[in-house]
C-alpha cells in the first residue's frame, strides 16, 4: 500500500489537483482501521504515514525529484518556508533496490533523519511509531527492501509527522 500510494502521487505530478482522495479514511481499504493500543486510538495502516507525509507537503515548494528508473523507484519531496526538507522514496518492485540520493547541495541540507516503512516496521507503523534515525548528508546510497518506503526529512522527523521544533533538532546532535 505505501509504495503504491507514493507511486500514484508521483504519477499525478503536474496534474494540478487541489485535492486527492483515493482511499477511505477508516476501514479495510482505508488509512486506519481497528484499534491500536487503546479504545480511542485507531490502528494505522502503513499507507497512512505516506498519506500524512504527502498532506504535510501541501502548499510547500516542490523539490525536483527524478528517478532513473521511474517504474522501479518513485520519489517526491518538498521544502517548507523554513527550508526544512521532506523526501519520500518508494521501491515499487518485489525486488530489493539500491538507491543513490544525490542532493547536489552537500552539507547545506542540514541534519537529516530517515524513517523506513517496510515489513519489519509494520507493527510500529500500526501504532504510529515510525521513528527516524540520523543519516549523513550529501550523496548517500542505501538499499530499499521490496515495496519499502523511506522518508528523508530535516531533523529526526517521524514518518509523516510534523517537523520537530528547532530547539529539539539542535539538541539531538
């Protein structure tokens, strides 16, 4: 679901949509359904986090993302008014893929974190805990498991969540 949703969002690039509704909010074909930790906290399907990240990019300055193999790897991203970055990369295939991120801006990107949605993080995604790990800046090469999605974002931003406050980003280094 998450990689399909990311691929669909990339395929609509330039379509000038004001609104995109392709899944239900709740239920077996939705973003959330059932219960997670408590009777008031709905479980989130992994696609929820990609939809949340996409929603947080609304109205932001779109990044020029390009995949050399767009049928295999989808990529989209944005920068907010403060310069904070959010980039989603999805493996659209059932095979492991190697991805090279070439930002072209070296250390000017600042502190970045990566959060991964894949088979191993599905249980954490269900309860909304897809946390980020720090990564180095510049050109990075990493492997994406089959149908995995990653979010590369400023600070240690959990997948699809708000950016951490500036003070928290500075103290986490």
